[in-house]
C-alpha cells in the first residue's frame, strides 16, 4: 500500500527538494532566460515548458534508482559496467564531464551573484567576491544536506517572489497559449534554446537527486520533486517574461534600468538585483556540492567512509570548484558570455547523461520490475533524449561549419543528416534496452 503523507510532511519534502530548484535557477537561468526574452520575446517559452517537464521525469528516475536499490546513481553505473574493461574509464569520463559542467556553472554563479549585489551596493568587486565565496564555503563545510536544503528553500522563495512580482508588472500583451506549447526556433535562437534546456535539466542535478534521496519513500520523493521543479519552472518562465521588457544587447544593468523605468518603478530594479544575488548565492552552494556528491556517487563503492560529507576527499572536490569560481570573480571576467557558454556546454552533455540514466532504469539485473520504467515513462525519456540529441548535433554542426566549408550542404540535407544521427542514437538505446547481450 502506498504511503500517505500529511500536509506537513509534504511541505517538508518540497522544501527539501527545493535544493534542485536552487541548483538550476542560478545566474545561468537568469541570463539565458532573460536573454531569450530580450532577443526573441515570448517565442522560446516552449523550451522552458519542455525542459521543466523533462527535469521532473529525469530527476524522478534518478531518485527512484536510489530508493529501489539503496545505491546512488554513480554506484549503480559503476556496477552496471563492472564487467567491462572500460568501467574505470566510464566513471572517470562521467566525473570529469560533470565536474567541468559544475566548474563552468560555478564561474557564472559567483559572477552573477556579484552582478546582483552591484546593482544596489557600492563596494569593490573583490570584496563582494570574497563575501559570496565565504558564505558558500561555510555552508558547504557544515556538510549537512538538510540544513543546506532548508536554507536554499528560503533563498528560492526570495528570488521567486522577486522575479514573479516583476514579471507581473511587465507588459504581456501579445502572449498566447501557443508560445508555451508550440515549438519554434527563430533564426539565431538555437544556441539559446539549447541553453534554456541546459540551464534547467542540469546534468549534475541527476546525481545530486540520487545522492540525497536515500531514506525517502517513492511518494514523498515524487511529490517533492514534482512541486519543487514545477515552482522552479514557473520562476524561470517569469524571468523570461521579465527579459521581454528590454530590447537590444542584454545586460544585467540594462534589464534593471528598464524595469526601474517601467510601470513597476525603481523598486523592481532593486528586486531584480536581490533575485539575481539570491540565485547566484544558492547556486554557488549547489554547484560545488553537486560535484562532490557526483564524485562520492562514482568512487565511494569500496571506501564509503573516505567520501563522507565531512571527509577530506569530499571537501577537496567542492573546494576546488568553489576556488575556481572565486578566481573567476577576482579576475573580473565578464559574466554573461561565461554563463551562456556554460549553459550551452551542459546542454551538449545532457543527452550523454540521459542515455546512461535510461539504460540504468530499464536494467532488469539492477532494479526489480516494480521500479523499472513503465512504457509511458520510456516514451517520455526517449523523447527527451531525441530532442536534446538533435539540438546538440545541430550546434555541433554549426560549430563545424565555422571550421570547414559546409556551404554546399543545403538546409534540408543538413537537417536530414542530423535526423539520421538522432535516429541512430535512439535505435542504439532501444537495442541496448530491449535486446541486451545478457538477459536477467
């Protein structure tokens, strides 16, 4: 019989899982979503709707793996490929890829938090960088997921109220239901589409969800993830709507000024600064934490005590990620190019991680039948892998066009090539699931 949870337990579960919302609503979401609104109006809202729903599906699957097996996602992957000579290489590849993503995010997180503070305080950037890094470091040093989750739940509430209030004051004439559900990609928007997906379906969050889900029931987990991610998606949509209030080149200052001069008054600009700072601070904690949880997930099977949240190994991983972000802040890099590049890179990494996950949640050797994917869930995950692969291939194709001459290839031919590559990936995944070499 399914466990019935009361209102208080449900609320606590949502607050706990708000760590996932805090992880993906960082300066990257603010920058990418607001840039999408500034450059393309309401036309890319569908990408946020898709990525929010996809996040719920993938996060639920990652957490379900842990609840069903008692092992985190990294340990399951290590076990799945334990008989392969490439087992160690697969673990190292996954960690390095995800750590790189966390590092790229962290650089944008601290730069974004500082940019938010600079909108309403007048202090040297080096000092603000140190303050943000110190606060993040203190909470990471505590090593208590529950305390961190509760803090981030409060921060998500602050930034959510800020952005939703400002969006409510924005001119939304011209917005229709088709903007939410009909895919469209105006010329020059594909990098932002991939960025919107990459900043919402954050690959390292799958390992974070798996790593913190132990001890919860399926019901609690599904309620917590569903509502927390949905709230995060609403906040992301609000940020895109806020971005439509400016035109031309996007910058944090330009957006704050446009909002201050609009009908919402000067307070809206300050609220935007507060929301941006809160987004940067929360993600400055979750990015290093996710890197450390991923490392523990992948490498702790033989020496779990060496990867305790208060262990040297665990603290070393998050310390390196935090330190790199601190360095970017002290060197005063321009935040917006760094942030958008990080989102696009993580969008490219996403299909790789999603493929690992869909193979894992369908493995009859690793999971009991009751916990494996149902046909409808598989259909959803195949759609996610297919769409993210196609977008990733498209951007790789465009990057390749900057290196070699592809002018002889028509748009229809290039689209056909990308579609064939996409179908080959999906066929390989389907073959691996339904025609495994070693059946249970």
